[in-house]
C-alpha cells in the first residue's frame, strides 16, 4: 500500500517530532486507561472514532482504534478525509461515510473525538461540532491539547500561543506558518473554553450532561484536556 498521510497536523518535519510522537503515545495510553476505568470493560461495547486520521505511519495515529479493538470492542471510524484503507490496517474496523448519520449506525455506546475539535474552526463551529456528536450519542470522550501548556504541539513553538489570538495568528503568518495562522485550521482551547462550548451545546440539545475531567501532565504542565460526557 502506498503511504497515506493526510494533513500533517503535528508537524512531521518540524523539530522534536520523534519526542512528540513518543510523548503523544504515552499520553494517549494514559487517556485510554482512564477511559476504561470510567466506562468499565470496553469488551462488547460499540465505539465510534470520530475524525480518524488517514495516517498509517506515525505510532500515535489512531491509537484508540487499535487499543479498543485489542480489548474486544466493536469500532466504527469516520472522517472528512479518506480513511477507507484503515479497514485493511485494522481488520474488523468498519468505516462510516462522513458525516455519519445515526440512522446508519448501530446504537453507539461511546464516541471518541481525539485531537479534532481544535481543527474545526471558530467557537461557533466547535459548538456545532459538539452538537453533531450529541446527535449520535450523549456519551463522548473529547481530548484536545491544552492552550495553556507552554509548548504548542502543532508548531513546536513555545509560549507564542499565549498571546492574544490575533497576535498569535499574525506572527505565524510573518514566519510563514500560514496554515496554522488560520483559525479554520487551529483554534486552541483552555479548560474554560472547552467547558463553555460543552455547556452551550448541552443547552441547545436540552440535555443535562455530566462531565468527568482528566488532565495528564507533560513537561511540567497539563498537556491535554480530556473530558468524558455522559447523560
């Protein structure tokens, strides 16, 4: 099979990529172990990986799919990118066309959305993204990089992303990082930001959502915001 990469969300050719991949796998494994503790055994449960990557090279790509299937879960995957080849990489995985419709799926026990919400655009788009997930299932694991970690994991530039968003985007344009300068491609979230989006979506859908937070530490600070939503 020819190499499939899709969008290089985490800077394959930027400095410290190998370190980042190693750290990402470790962090995501911790997230997965935490998820299992929250939901009990995943064996026999049905999961939808929402926003899977077509990448088959990086060790940290589609970790949740691999671990869930190893532990006996049934897994569907969907993405706006072409991921049909993943069925060969993960025998037993079922690819669902984008955008997924509840009528075309079995009853989903849990949705996994890892490192997706920061790439869907401005806050209104992020609220709509959660709305779309809630239409499929009220039980959702969302994971996203913490805006207030000192290192920005996409650009590998420290501290710059702590500036006001407009300043951050302007400087990224000046140094030639035009893709990440667009908020359609990168809109980082703090815990306060993410909670605001979740709360807005739950009100739109008239759902009372329970939330459980997990915040792994990397290089001295919370690296990711991980939240499990349940009805």
